C-alpha cells in the first residue's frame, strides 16, 4: 500500500505535470491555427488564435480532471483510466468542435460534429497512452535500472512523441475529409495535416515531459 507521503508527492507531481500539459496544449492550439493559415496563405486573426488556445486548454483540462480522479485509487487506476480516456476522447473532440464552431459561426453543424467523432479515432492511442496512463504503468511495470532502463525509457518516450505528431496529423486530415464528404468543407487536407502535426509537436512534448518525469520519480523510489 502506498505510504501517505508518497501519495501526496504523487498528487503534487501530477498537478504540476497537468498544468504543464494544459499550458502546452493552450499553446498548441494557436500554433496549429497559425500553421493552417500559413498553408492556406491567409492572415490569422486574434479571434482564431484565441479559440485555438481555448480549445487546446479545454481538451487538456478535461483529461487532467479525469486523471486526477484516478489518483483516488492508484492501485487499479491503469486499466480504469485507459478505458475512461479512450471513451471520452470522442466526447472531448465533439465538445471542442461544438465550442469552436459556435464561437465562429453561432451554430454547431451536425456534419462537423460527425466529422469530429470520426476524427477522434486516430487520437485514441496517443491520448490513451499519455501522461494519465504512464503514472501507474511506471509504478507497476517499469522496474528497470541502470543503462538498460535509460535506453528503453528514452527511446520509447521519443517514439511516443513521434506517434503523437503522426496521429494528430491523421486526425486533422480525417476531420477535414469527413466534413467535406458530409457537405461542409472546412479546409484543404494538406492544411488540416499541417495544423494537426503542429498541434502534435506541442502536445507530444508535454507527454514526453510527463513520461520522463514519472519514470524518474518511480525509478528513485
């Protein structure tokens, strides 16, 4: 059973890493908007940048809240949190899409909500295997030491970042393609891919920070 002081430090680390994750995602949103505007050759507006930041922070905030709830039962949080996160990525994508759509056009077209639902599929892996799963995975499974642990740990962390970038780009293309097929084109596929990849660069960095931090934390226990 986890010692009370260990539980406190685990919660503190989780809160700090969650704040970092929210900050990175809040920065990822405007960066993705700017990248998309650059590819399209259009000027970027302050409103669009603000909505990008709001959307990124909303997504990360919801995941942080779910992860924090999971800390109430660290002994079995891994499987439970993975299922919850995978189930709610769909809801988060739809919620954020509705939020941005309503702010921009005062409406939430069904086509965009359906597109968001489908685009959530590629996001299951990078979000489900991120910070909120790593906390328990390291505690229970990764009992490495020395050079072998370092090699395995950091190579896997880099792979996680690359995977996040790729899947976010795929999610962007999926959203744009689905919206276009449903009669509500939002942007070119290349634009969506660029925006998604840029978002993944930022959000992936926060995952790398969290993954390394949890690894070092439990390695020194």
